[in-house]
């Protein structure tokens, strides 16, 4: 599982509330990613990080922010959750240094009511 | 940016038959193409990948082929088994790039 954990694994929240999802890795990978998965859309990139304090936007970044203050943690924040952000969120890491495989965390199911 | 299209969206095969899933990509600079299998309620798991300097790669019952000229790549599963039933995703990336672009997935059902 490439040492990736996500917390919480399930969350139900109300529209307008802030939500933070955590991705934690134990193998010192430089690259970390946040995706959302929705039926019919596959996996869509929200934000990614290529080092501590180094982040960039993906294709569906509106309404989301991220932070990476330590190599092992990558946080995804929904500043004011909306029902359209109900989804399954996956964190991933990418190997570097000659291997480019990407491995996923177990996922967080978020429901915004 | 890159655009990856995947077909078919659903596929049913009899146990023991072969299954083929096809993906096309738009960016000729893409040179790394992984395939993921996702069982219900689980994370996507890497099952095989191919780099653009290789035309075909096999791992037991699964194989991936790449046609750089046509910009398409395919996943082949032979002698399918019920445990092959899952959603399969293709993706494209540049080895020196940061982003992966995913297809929309193929739901494979293997009928015993």
C-alpha cells in the first residue's frame, strides 16, 4: 500500500462547513496528489504537491485548497463544502528517481448534505 | 493538456474468454501509460504499465500494447476469471511530468 493512509475514511458534513482531509505517507515520497472520483468521470486531479510548500492546481481545483508543511502530510481543505463536492477522495503518491508509478491511498468517502 | 478516452465503458465476457479495453491519448509527448484495477469499494491498484520505448508488455494473463503513431494503447486480459471483474482505468503521463490523466473507466464483468 506504499505506506499511505487517509483520514477520516468516512465523513458526513453539512453544506457551508469547512472540511479537511488528511493524507499521510511514511516513505518520504516527494510527489503527492489529491483526486476525486465520481461515476462517469473517472479520477480527476484536484491538486498535487512536488515538495514541502510546493503545490499546484489540477483540473478541478475550484473550491479546494491544499497544504503541505511536512513531507509526510498533504491536507485537502474544502473551505465551504457544497453538495457537488460529495465524492470519494483519493490521495496518491508517485515514485521518483527512475520509477514513475503512482499508488493510491484507501480513499475518503465524503457526503455533503 | 492531455485528453484520455477509454472504451468501452462496460464489458461483459464469459469466463475463459478474452477481454480488450482500449484507450486513446492526445498529447504525443506522453510516454508512460499505466493501467489500474479497482474493485468495488477499494482503491485503484496498478496492474501493469508500459513506457513508450516498448510496444508490448506481458504479465501472466494480462498484456498491454502501445501504438505511438496512432496514439492508442490497449489492455488485454486472457482466460478471464470471475475475480477479474472490476473497473479498469487507463492513464497517460510524461515520465518527467507531474500529472496523470485518467480515462473514465471500463466496468468488466466476467460471467461464470
